[in-house]
């Protein structure tokens, strides 16, 4: 078994500071607090001095701790369908139960926001999710209604979304009690772009053989890219992690000992089964080297010299927003870049927006790329949707198929 990444001990400290600063701001009102969807306009919020909380990150923590299923029924009882986003239902259910994943940091409750800011580039669920808390706490929920299913991104798309970003400024200034300072916004975008570039470099170390990083490690290491985007803390952490991974590359230290095969993971993680799946792939000497999910926090378009349009373009370039044709082009490029031997699609039951196996894409890519493809049923948080025995048998059979093919 490969030695765990040493940087992870530093990651725990970085996240502890982040959560405690949020908790302090919410309790003492020393800074305004905003909730933001994970690929929402966080740069705008940070430039205005907000402490920013990401409920999707909180839900992923519930899923990874395998406590999500304890909470979902509380949200279902309110009328949220069992087929609706299990991130939403587990987070709302935990709140109704008076519990939080932040308890592991000694924090009793999630930080109550002064405003909730969404971008529907991911899905409509984030707005429904934020609207629940807006009603519960009588605070505003504002945001951006995005285009979806874009093949090519045109300038009129960018201009329309940029205008929506600009219209957020006045209400956010009023809540924060300060004016937006252009140099602050430019510096925040600079840090976001730098952190994004470092995160890309971290992930691209997996293009090497053997890969020094697996998808399962990357889902943990991505936390600063999500919750600390636009900060020096994220950049500093990824410089440290990148140096460690580059050292692994130079010494040919593998994330999976004796790496035989390389897999691309398309779709969301199955948070409650990360360890079990990681151990299974390791036993099969197969490394999941790349994923669409972890790459979703790479924003090459960010430009401090053109803040609003570059934020708009970044939000529209997100994989989940794109049409099938654009997604297939992207996956073809990734399969080549990471030299994968096969693709695994996770059909996430409660996240149809981030499941790409439902409209024939796996078959089209199998034919186009000549690579074996497997689809696995599951969910981000609701483990009732996941059959461990069936999935592991399917994965074992898939790797046997790779052995025969190669």
C-alpha cells in the first residue's frame, strides 16, 4: 500500500482554520457571512469581505461520514422527493436534526448566513436548497440563472451572465455595508486563477506512469479548490501538495502499487464508499487517474483585467453546463491526455444533472474511442441506491475485460 500523502496533515489544519473563522464570524458578526453554491460567484463575495460557506461541501462531509441516510427522511417529510438531490435532503435533514458535520471540528452548528448566493449552472436544486434556508432564516437568496446545454459558448451568452454578476453587486454591497473595491476584486481573481492553475498542475501529475495520485485521493485534496477559492491559503496548500507529487513522479512512487490499468471516472463520487472503492481498485492494481468531477474547479478563463466577463465565461465553461457534443469532445481529450484504458460512468440516482450515462454517451464513446466502458449505479450520499456487491462484481469483471483486451 502506498504511503499516504504527507500534505494531508496540513490540509486538516487549513480546513480547521477555515471553519473556525466562519463560525466566529457568524457568532460575533465580525464579518458578513454568505452561503455560496460551489461554483458560484465566490470571488465577488470575498472581494466584499464576506466569509463564505459552501453547503455542498457540508453535504459531502455528511456523505463521507456515512451519516447522510440518517437525515434525509427529515427533508422527505417536508415534501422533498426521495428522488431530489441527496445533497439537499441530507443537509436540510441534518439541520432539522440539530446536527452538523462540523462537529468534528468542535463546531455546534452551521454558520447562519446574511445572504445566500447561487448559480444554477449546476442545477435548479441549488436554488431550491438555498430558498429553503432563505425562508427559514428570513434572509435573501440571490443569484444567477444560467444557460444550460451549451455546445459552443457565444459572446451573447457571456454578456448575459456577466450582466447578472454585475447586478449582484448592489444588494451584496448593501448587506456587507461596504462598496466593492476594484483592486480587491482583481486580486481575488488573481488568486483564484493562480489556485486554479496549481490545482490543474496537481491533477495533471496523474498523466505520468505510474500515477502519483488517484481520483479517490483527489476528492479529498480538492477541498481548498472548493472552499478557499480566491485565497492565498488555497495557493499555498497546492504549492505544497504539487511539490510532494512532483517528488513522487521523480521517484516513480505510485498511488496504486504495481499499476496495470488506468481508468477515467465520469460523474460524482460515491462519498460513503470512497475507501471501499479505493481499496478494491488498489487490489486490482488499477488506478482511477482522472475525473470530470475534480476538474470542475479549474477556471482557466478567470482574468483580473476583465472580472465580470471572465467570471461569466468560467461559469459557462463548466462541464455540467455543456451539451452532449461538448462533453464528448472533452472526455475524448481527457482519455488521450491521461492514457486511460477504460471509462467508468457513475449514474448518480439523485443527480441527473451530473450523470452522463442516460442518453447513450457511454456507447458513443465506446465506439469512438475503442475503449471499454462500464456504468455503475449509485448516488453521492444515498447509499440505498448503491449495491456494493453488484458494483464490485461489475468492476472486477471490467478489469478482467481490460486484461483480456490489453
